[in-house]
């Protein structure tokens, strides 16, 4: 398995963890400590996103896989970071949150299929 695939799998796990956190917070509003709970979680997602982008952008530029572009990959990184923050607020609008979650999931799975 390539490094792109490995990091993409980590991104998929982050996306699932974000979804589960959101659903748990939607059911019962929990209070979080910003520095103990939220910041490390969101920073971990950002760190993975930065590594992922540093791998997939050069690959997309050279391999030019169908239906995957640089702006789409950047949007995935932006969306997953946004929902990582929103997951701590169970009052976030469900449809909006779900749309971003599904979009990230779909694109990450396409990368996983096409990556070397």
C-alpha cells in the first residue's frame, strides 16, 4: 500500500470519528474543554490534512486521475477541518454537516481507488 493510500485511510478514520462525535453531541450536549479536548482533536485532523495534501496534490498533477482535481482535494481538506470543529457543537445543522461528511467520504474513497 502506498503512502497516499495510508494517509487517505487515516483521513477516512478521522472523518468517521468526526461523524460519531457529532452524532453523540447531537443526542446529548456534552461540555468540552477547549485546550484538553477540542484543540488536540482539531489540530490532529489539520496535521493529517496537511500531510495528505502534500502527497495527493503532486500525484494529481502528474497522474491526472479522472474526476479528481486540485481544487476538489483542497475542498476535502477544508471541509473535514470545518466539520472537525462543528462536531463539538451538536446543534450544527444536520443536513449541512451530513453533506460535508458525505462529500469528504466520497472523495477520499475515490482517491483510495485511484492512488498508486
